[in-house]
C-alpha cells in the first residue's frame, strides 16, 4: 500500500468505519485491484461494510427476540395441498410491508399445523429486515399483565408501553384457551396502545 492509501485507511478507522477500512486494505493489497478506479474500490468497500452492519443488526435483533436458535425460516415453509397455505400470501408477508402499514395478522389452523413455525419465521424475517421484534405466548403475556394490573398500576402502564414499542409483536398461542374475564380489557388496552 502507498502512503496515501494507508492514510485513507487510517482516516476511515478514525471515523469508526472499520468495515470500510478492512475492505480498503483488502483492495489495496490485492494485485488484481491495482488498476481499479478508486470510486469502484470505495463502492465495493462501503457495500461490504453495509452488508456486514445489516447482518450484525439482524443477529442482535434475533437475539433480543430470543429467536437466534430457532430453525424457523420463510424458505423452510412447506406448501403441500393439505396445509391450505398460499405461497403468494407468504411471499407478500416476507416483504414485511404489513409491519410498515401497521396491519395485524392472525395465523389460524388446527393444532400441529405449523402456526408457531410460520409466526416465528415471519418474526425472523422482520429481524433480518431491521425491525425490533418480540415473541411472547398469549397465556404468559396475559398472566404477566393481569398480575401487574391488579398489584402495581405504574408497572402495568410501563409494561404496556414496552410491548407497544415493538414494530412486530408476535403473540403465539393466541386464544388457544378461553380468555379469563379480566384479560379482555387488558388485551384491548394493549391493542389500543399499539396504534396510538
């Protein structure tokens, strides 16, 4: 590397752009890149750095959503006739436009048909697209909120705000059991908070 190339790498490092700096070192050290225009070298280095950042963010979001160990994946969904699952609908959901448009989705079906898998696959895709996501089970969510509602209204309000801040909130096992009487107003308040 020439002195100016080293200085350029150091400048990016000082700016905290280590991914770009590494891309430049790789490019400047490669004999095949010696005659490549600087704009192409910079474009390649910045593209690699952006991909690296996006992947790092997706991994952090998956960990926060407790989905980093799941095998659920949009591409792993099976579309055989017995499932009555529309691939076009799933492809549209895979774009995550429903999150941008604040559209609720209910995945319904008989027990053991893969509702949880589909929900987690959509949650994983949301994380890969950069959306903060939370996956909770309906019974445990309602028990938690009911407990707070009856004992500490301030903590209840705080917890409602917490769940309302996630662009995607996946409530698994939705109404798998009849709701207890006190759950209905709490659930309505949660839904209302998500749209305020």
